C-alpha cells in the first residue's frame, strides 16, 4: 500500500465513522470536495495543513498528520486547490504551525511523547526518518484496528534499524503491543524480545533502561499466554512469569519519578496481564486504577483505552458493578472520540456483557448475533486482527446468551458448536461443552466430558489460582450440579469436587468473569454453593448462596437462578422451617424467569413445584 493509499484509507474510515459525507467534510475543512475526493481515492497526498484540519474535525489526535511522509518544505510550492469564498475570497487556509511534525516526535499516534519515550532521532544518533515514518504509519494502522498491517510496518522499522539497538527495541515494543491469538505463545516475538534484552543488558542510560523495562514486562505477559502443554513454551511454567512481572514492577517503582509516563503505563499494562491468572483481583484493581491515572497524564489514546478496559474488568471481578458501569460509559466516550472500528467493537462487547448481566437479552442479542459478528467477520476476513481474538469473544457471548435463554439446543444446530469443539485446548471451552451437553439432555456424554477433563488435569489440581481457572471451575460446578439434579453418575464425580470447591471458595467476594472481558457468569459464592450441594452439604450451600445474593441483587437473571438454587438447597435441609420456604422461592423464580424469557430456568422451577410434598 502506497503512502497515498494509506492516508486515503485512514481518512475514509475516520470520515465514515464520524458520520460525515465527503461534502460535509469539505465544508468543515474548507477544501474543495473534488480535491478531497482525489485524496480519498489515493491519487493525491495532501499537505500538512489539510491533514491537521482533518485531524481536528475528525478527532484523529494527530493520526492523519502522522501518515504524511517526511519531506523537506519547498519554497513557493503550490498549495492544494481551494474553493473561492464570497467576493472571490479564498476560503482555504493554512493554520499556524502547519509544518509537518519532526521525525521521531509522534510517540503513540495521537499522543504527546513523554519524557523517556525512545525516539531514534534523539537517542540513537541516526537520522531515523525512514524508521520514524514506519513507526508512525504502524501506529496509525494499529489505532484503526489493523494489527496485521501495523505488524508489517513495525517489522519493516525493525529491519530498517539494523545496527541501532535502541531503535530495534522500540520497534519490538510496538510489535509486542499487537494482540495475539488467545491461548497461544508467539515464539517469534519472544525471540526478538530476548535478542533486544541481550543487547540492552547492563546499560544504565535512561532510554535503554525504559526499553528494558518495557520489553521485560511484555515478555512476562507473553509467556502467560499458553494455557496448556500444547500451547506453552519452556520457561513459562506456572509462577515464573509472575516472579518476572513482580520484579519489573519493583524496578519501575524504584526508578520513579525518573521514568516517563508512557513507559510507566506500558509496564503496568503488561505486568497486570502477566499476573492475571495468579494474583488476587483486588491487587490487579489497584494496578488498573494506577494505570488509569498515569494514562490520563500521558494523554495516550492507546493507554487510556487499555486502562479503561482493564479497570472495568477488575471492578467487575471484585463485585463493583456500579463502578464498572460508570467505567464502561467512560469507555464509550473514548471509543466515540477515536472513531475506530475496533474501539467500537470493544464498546459493543462491554455493553452486551452488561446487558446479559442485567437480563436485557433482546438488546444483547441484537449486538451479539448482529453487528458484533459482522464486524468480527469483516476484520478477520481483511486480516486486520488475529482471527481467534474476536471470534472467541463473539462465541462466548452467544453461548451465554443461549444458556440464559434456555435455548442451548440451538447452539448444537448452528456452526457455533463447531467453534466450541475446535477450541477445546482452552479449558473453559471444555467445561462449556460439558454444560451444553447437560442442558440438551446428553447427560452421560456430559459426565464423560467432565471425567475426561479431570483425568487430563490431575483431577482439576493443575489450574492456576485465578484468571481463566475461575470461570472454568464455575462452569464445571454448574455442569456437576445439573448432573446431580438428574442423579447421573454423581458417585464418579464426587472425587473431583473438592479441588473445584477449594478454588472457588478462595474467591468468596468476587464475580466470575470469563474472557477479557466476555461475560459475567455470576458470584463465585454461587458456584461454591452448587458444589456444596453436590457434596451433600445443604447448610453450607445455603451460606454460600446468601453471600452470592449480596453480589447479585441488581441482576434479575442471577437472582432468578439463585432463588431456584436456594429452593433446592432448602429442600435438602434437616430443618422443617428451612424446607418450608423452598416453594415460595421457586414460585418467585418462576415469575421472573417467565418475564425475562429464561425458558430452561422456568421449566426447572415448574418441575420443582410439581414435586410431591414429601419430596419438597
């Protein structure tokens, strides 16, 4: 793609995202429509004056200006054609300071460079114009959501910087920011990170120190991407990346305040993800809150977006749903400001997550089975992002939507089930398949699935203490509870209940979040209660369920399930007084389930209410 074509695509995407026609943009920037048309068709490269005007009107934060090739100003060069105004006055204008930004000063596209940000023209002693141009173009592609295109430009910058250790490390940091396929370790990227760390070892100049911190943080995060023996790499055993991440955070804090805000943001972002499967959610919330504050000071659109998503995730996990809702609204403003398809998709995903939690299934379905899939399919077809990143999120939300609606059978009759089976290297999908089999009456197959999963994971003892392990254990708990209600092979399952209980019991005040983020499954205490009931401990189960109610009281869908769970637990109590309240709970759950369209829960409530009095 030529520079003209690259600018043309970026301008076209920004203009359409802003809801402007070419004529409307022409009036706003005071350049002729015909000239803008040639720019959008890639036949003309605009000057910096027009690029700045478009940046301002389209809120592109310098992205378009950053796409202009570096070229020396030519004395007396003719400007672009402009429309005559009234009385023949020329309406086109060149704003003050319209000269192209100097090479190496862009930082992230649309951000101000903070102290300590690597800049080849200032840290390496080389002119760096080709390198800086490639980095700026890569940043623009990344901001628009084209991660493959960005990656190609960053690699070109890496090659162009041969012999310049700082510049090469800077390019590798940019490569590391790109998304990678979930559950997979990018071995090629790890090799480049290790190479750069080797060349920077022992250097104490500030640019080298900051790059070393960034690279080490990325390495810690990338090593945690593998979720099984087939996807991990040597040296990524549980806990090793945690030690690295904590070490980087300690060094960062020891070197503050001398470290620049952008490096501070990068280290917090990557180390938080490296700790995700191992550290308590409350610890991560402290990191994401710090990240938000530093990102605002850095004025980096990239890190502000990262911080808002991280903060929403951690607020949800610790049960602060109201605070998370406010963060999601702030992200909505951020996404609208960026005019990025990927940011729009991320916002829609967050909104759908909240809709599912609040029982607003119709609104969730419009996004999940409509625009979300269209965007994901388009971006994957265009090789804009790693194929599995968007599709797994779409699949996860579609799965949970059908689960909540009691329409899981439709999943088996759709291409979505092939997606579930194809991703069984991801533990949560193995658990998800077991639950789906339960909910479609394939109980023996579901039991086989759970037992095979247990055999492959040392009886569920090889899970990390947090992160992806929590939703996996929660879905398995629900599958085991369904099998226990149907009295299917409970004796075979009982030996594997204690490790699942231990994992869930360690998170009594948390909500279980699947994906990054995809869906809220409910309070961890609810799933602890289900397993206690499977183990024949109804009083313990009731204690867990009461704790779950405090976290879920603003979610009608969750409260419906919890009332039915409690009715079942009360039914098994030794106390006649406790048993007496079971029927009323089931009636209340039935009414809400019918109102929300939760067909399977409504069916289970009716079955419960039809039980003979002696069994109730």
